[in-house]
C-alpha cells in the first residue's frame, strides 16, 4: 500500500504524497523543492517535536494496546491563497515536517498540484519503491524452499 | 480543515522559549499569590481571547487536559478551532471533567462545585479556573493572605463575580482538594491557589 | 555538615569529569559516531528503544554512547528524555498483517502462504567467534531473489479461519486504552496494560520467566506459531486535518505463541494464544513476552495459579528495569543516619547479651 497518484480524491492524493515524503530524507525533498517556484506562505505552526503513542493490537488483530512512544515532528503552513498544509513525520527533523507541510498545501492548490506531483512526489516515490523492492528481494533470497528427499529407488 | 480558514491565528512565534517564559511566569504567580505578573507580548490569539489566557493555553494545555469554555467562548467558533489546532486539548461540555476552565464572562461563573475538585488520592486533578477580568490595576482593594504571602498582600482589581472570594471559601473545608484560580487582564495575571484566603476587603 | 556538602559537590564534579574521560577512552582510538552505533550495534539500539519505550534510533544510539554501553543506563536516559516532550496523541493501531516482512518463520506449519523467510538471523550460525571480524570487514552483498508479492497472513489468522484457535479479544467501541505512563498500575490489570508493561519490560527478566514456564512453573505448552520482523506503516489521526496522516514506518517484531487448548461443555476445544510485540528486531524479547502474556492469562482461562510467571502483581511490579535499578541502586546512597540508629541498637543488644552471659560466670566465680 504505497502512495499512488491514481488515488481519486484530494484526501487520497494528500495521504499518498505524505506517505512518500515521510520516507524520504529531508535533504532530498528540499533539493527537489528548490527547483520549483514557491508561492508566498505563512507559518501557521512552527516546527515542533513531540511524541505519539504507538498502538498495537492484542494478538495482531484484536483490541488496541499501547506499545510505546515514537518521536514526531510537525508543522503547518498556509499559502496566501488560503490552502493549509500539514506535516507530521516520525523523528525530530522539524525542517522535514515543514517541507511536508509545504508540499501538502501546494498539492491542494490547483496551480501547483501537478508540479509537486511530477517534480517532487513521483521521483521520490520511485526511489522509495526501488528501496523496498531491494529489501524484498534480499528477504526473498532467504526464503526456504522445502523439498522432499527421495529415498531408495523410485 | 474547514475551520482553518484565513481567520486562524498563529500561536507563539517561538514556541519553546515563549512557553518556557510563560511557564516560569505562571509558576512564579502561583508561588506569590496576589502579585500581578506579566506574560510577554506578541502571542497570536483569537480576538476575544486575552493575551494572558492565550499564553497560558499555549503553555499548559495539551491533548490530555480537557478544557471547559464558558458560553461566550464556546459560542465563538474561532476559539475552539484555535485551541484545537495549537494545543490539541479536547473541549468538554461537563465542567467536572475539565483540567482548565476558560471564562470570558466571570459574572456568570457557575457554582464552583460543578468543576472538578480533585480527589483525596490526587488532589491536583481539579479544575484550574482562568478568568478574564475587567482590571488587575484599578478597582476595589482587597488583602490576601496564605502560603507564599509575607503577612498580607494588597490587590486592586475589578473582579467578577463580585462574591468570588466568598465562593472560594469552599477551599478551606476541601483542602487538600480545591480550586485554583488565575485572573487575567490583558497580559497581566494574578494567581490565587487553593490556599489563598481573603484577609480584608474594601478600601 | 556544610563542609561535607561542599566537599561532595567538588567530588561529584570531578567524578563526572573522570567519567567523561573514561567514556572517551584512549584518544588514539577513533571516537564512535551515532551512525556507527545505529548501523553496527543495531540490536542494542532496538533493545534500548523497546525498553526505553521510545522509537527513535538516533536518540537510542546517543543514549548508548553516553551510557558507555550500559543498556539499562541508556534505557533510563531515554525514558527521562521522553518525559520532556509533549504527546500529540496515539497512532492508529499498526497492522502487523501488512508488515513488509524481512523475516518470518513458523514452527507449526512448514508451508505457509508467503513462505518461511529466514531474514537476517543468528539461527543456523555456528556460534564460533569469527577472527576476520576483528579486522575491517567487507561482506558480500546480500543475495537477491524475485520477491513474491503474495500476502503473508498471520499463522493465527489461518488457524482462526477453522476455529482451531481462540479469537483475539475484540475492540470495545469507546473503551479507553489503558496507559501505565499516565495512570498508576492497579491490579488486576487488563490485558492492554499487561502487554504495555511487558513491551517495556526487561528482556532478561521476561526471558527468565518465560523459561520458567517451559521448565514446569506454570507450563502452557507453547508452539511458536509465527515470528515476524519487518516494517509497518504508522498512521496518526490528526483532528485538525481530519484524516489519518502517514507518519512513516517503524520496524517491529511480533511473536504469536499457540498454546495449550481449552474447551468446556459448551465450547469446543481450541488453542489459546500468547502475544509479543516490540520495537526493532527483538526476537528473544517478543518470544519471552508471548510466553509470559499467556502465563498471565491463567486466571482468565481457569488455570491454577501456582507459578511466579502467572502472578500478575509479581510480574508487572518487577518487570521494569528502570524502576528496579532505581530501587536496588539507591542502596548505595548515604544511609548514614539510618545506619547509625541500627548500629546503636545493635551495640545495645550486644551489651545486654554480654551482661546476661557475664552474670552466671560471676556467680560461679563467687561460689
């Protein structure tokens, strides 16, 4: 289930982009954003660090329980055209949260949505998928192929 | 999202430093009941919320501190959206569940017993009242006494409700449970923790 | 008294200076970076995250460096740090069924959908020290194979389809999720609180308790139904946004124990289960946790409470190594006054004893 541009609603597109961006290093996002002209915006919530309590489920599929916390950084910005963007991301990188918030606002703006998707999200999505495919291929090589020993004469 | 239209005000410009400074001010105020303290200027806030209240909210409220709003504040849609966005604090209808109560019209303050008074095991789990008052510099003088006050301290203020001190006398019998109060006028605030008593009124 | 306090201050300051010096060690040896700890001592980082109850690799690595490799000290540092940050809320419960599996084994079925994937494991290593690792190492790149994108359902889900295993306790709408970091633990504790306690509990303590159940102290006939390790996505419902926000992914290990079956006149027999979940790759921890989780269900399942692992108050009150170390290690703090009074009492008792024993001797001598 990774971010996909084919998501039809705006919410799905925003979630898809957030997912891709949350996995990318902040420097990679910044590098790609630097190529785009950015509209003026206001910082609505300065980047701040905090925690979320990560929940699991009893037995994997049952009632929830509190597993332990994780650090999270968050930020919010508002374009002068009114779109409000949010960034929430694991870790303590406030700049990354701010960049995600900026992308989130731009995705909601008809003037900027396609540029953000094409120049920022799509290439980062490709990198994320490549990294996952690599990990999956490494794991697959350790998969056990059971076979039955044939004894005696067939 | 819908509520975050252009009217949404920012909070502290420097969240960490401003929250630390405000925390220090509130702690100092609680340690020195009756003394007027100032929080720093420049905090973003909805128009009907005083700067001192906004600073307290941004410093002390989080998603684990339920907030009760009086009628004027709960009727103002920008207040709830601002609090939710900046603090994440849940807004509750039942004052008995509230960690803090924000009151813009203190003359209509409900019976204090409708708020949380704390429990014997956890007397700190009571509601702290934050009242927006007319003035903390001009008005009738009263004298306060109690821990944190050397003898008595005088406070000139225009406070509502008029019988606030009489109502707070329930704290005497409740101790260690009880209600703590912070009075706010603009950037100024005065704390009256549950141990503060009225020594003399008038003047 | 005053002089003693001042002397103490100076000694403490200098002790910290000496500690920093010892931590750095021989300055001709290159200093450890956090990235080195995180990359090359990854399982220590995982343990500090699990028992420190905070998922943040960099912080855990810093704690390990600062604690000179003392993991309980590092866990203490991480716990103290987490108390300085505001909590934004709780995530949506993670879906371990959708884990991007790096390792996944079952001891109950040879053929499971998605297959048995060994992943990076110490199992099947010969446990012989490798002298080559003492020098710079440059291991071969991992082998690659075509990954199947077939789903990897949990083994317990497969057993559950036929009703052969009890279902997990289901979510009660609106019921709060117990949190022992907010409310003091009381007894009896719900299974949510027990699992939270065990998830941050000391690995060694849980390992010993789990082992004790296998040796007969509260035996519960376990099979490792499944152990899986990999990445899961974390989502957080942010009210101001109005939808679940993807936060990124974390590594988790999950263990599903399949245990002794039970049945009654009204219910057909089925297997019972114990559950373990922890941050990072923490296999021993999650297996022990699952054994102890199952043992702590003795009362619920109508079993006799005969063993330490089944005693909820005993287990939950002693599992936390930060609490435990605090209380054990406080014994080294000054107890001068306490001890003086003990000493006084002891001297008095000895005097009385000596007097009582001396009397007959004197009497005899007089006769």
